[in-house]
């Protein structure tokens, strides 16, 4: 969908967004507006889907920024900080108290983009999540679940890490309900790998970041490595075969969830 410039958008039905195929299914499904984690007291919650762009009155720029061309940008006016110390702050006017999924969008291939810090303030305090604006551009990138309350509204700040410029494009908040949904791991399954080919998959979880990931039992295919802080599996599988393992995640509140997973490694063209 296309929207008018410089406004906060509220969608009451499924929202379509430009996404690229990748293993992080939660980012893809949420960008389409087809997924909203939550059950029990939150079941049947009316959809509130807010998008705040860089030219909105609810966006504040700290430091000097310049307008740039952004390939697959969400905002009609993408901005890049002149110095790595620049900061963009989104202070959305949310229509309901409760829990929201938070996503951030930036364009692809922007010169000077790189590692940033996303600092989110909500009813439970302040947390900082690392992100890399040189990757995964042109799609909604999932950050976590945060609570909007009378005592403290959700606010999002993006800041350069000291060596990279920050890109101001858009954020998105999807209302989940009055109660925190049960923690869950996505995707439920991962695509197959091919022996001797680069492979990468990233997991997401409902809950408050930062997340801590653990392989409780089983093992990954030889040649693939697990990053416990980022929740990623990457590398090149050494040979074909099937590996099974049990994956667990813990969020910042101490809640845990686990999911059995498997990776099928297919034979390469050169493998006998």
C-alpha cells in the first residue's frame, strides 16, 4: 500500500509490504500483516498497525541529517546523519495501552550505513538492541515486544555506533493486546542447506530483548556454527545428511521457550 507523506498510518486490515525471501519468516509474515503472536486474553484483538516515517511530526532528529535517495525505502524522504553521533527518535502516539511488536525499516545499499543501536523506552524501562543498517534493507526488521502504558509510552531512538551513520526511514508497531503473549520461536522450521554452500538462518522470538539462545541438545551439521547472542546459524555444511537439535530462547524477563529443529543438508553437485 502507498500512503500520504509525513503521517502516522493506522491500518485496520492486513497490510502488504515489500519483502524479500529470507529464512526469518516472522519478519516476512509480519510485514504482510498476517501474523500477530498472542493467545488467551489477547485472542481476537482488533488490529492496530502503525507506521511512522522519518518525515512525520512524531519523528525528532538530533544532529545534522541530509536527504538521500533510498532504494526500497519506506519513507518518501530518507535521511542520513552527517556524523555517526546523529540520532533519530520516534515518539508514536499509540491509541491503546498494551503490548506492541516493534519493527524498523531502512533502505538497501546506503553508503555509510552500518552498525547502530536501537534504544527503546517503555513501561518496563529502557533496553538497547544492536542492528546493522547495511544488511536486510527493504524489509521490516523485527526488534521485540514492548509495553505502552499511562506511566510511560513507547519511544524508539536509533543512534550510530560511533563509526556508522544512522539512517532515518520508518518504524512500525503492531498491537498484540493487553497482556504479553507467550514467548515463541520463529520460524518453526528452516530451509535445507546444501553441502559446501554458504548457509544462514536467523531466529526470532516474541518477548522483550535482548534474547539469549541455547542449543540444549543434539548438534548442528558439521561446518555450521550457532551464534548464541544473535540467534543465527551460519557457515558451510561439510557433507550431506540430517541433523536434529533442541533450540531454547530466554528473553530479558527470564521467560523461556524451546522448539525441536532439524536441518537437512543436501548433496552438492560435486559430492559423490
